[in-house]
């Protein structure tokens, strides 16, 4: 895929999905095929599913303050339902990660990544 095609897809994703689209665009730039807000599980809709050699289930958390442990458990269950690796994407500086959340993420194999403008 050419750089122009990647930039076009990134722009379209951002226009349609705002912050979630920006994060999806980063995965497109890295060579992943993404689907946004299309994969449903018993725990809800997965924000982004990114596929290359492996599949990642990515939920985006934007709220300011501590990230609840339940969010980690939720993305782990969603990812398991589609046989993917779970990723929690934190948008901006607002979400705070506590030691308890880091411990639970380690136990459940959830990667935590932070994104911003």
C-alpha cells in the first residue's frame, strides 16, 4: 500500500471515528488490516480489531481519572471471544493507570498503550 493510500485511509478513519479512528490509523500505518466498531462479543463491541500475523482486540479508554480494573477484565474477555490478543489503548493524558490495574493486566496478558495527538 502506498503512503498516499495509507494517509487517505487514516484521514477517513479519523473523520468517521475521531480518537478511535486515529488509533486505528496508526495500526494501518504499521501494516495491519483494521475493522472499527464492527466486531461484537457477549461483553460488547470491540473498538478496533487489527490483523497482520496476529490479531489484536483493541479497546480505547478516554475518560480522565483512574482506569477501573473491570476495563482490563472486559477487554481480556472480548479478546478471548475472538481468539485475539487484548490491548487497552489509553487516549491522551487523562486516564491514569494504577498498580492494581498493571497487576491485573499482567495476569490477563493485556497490553496497555498510550496514544495522543
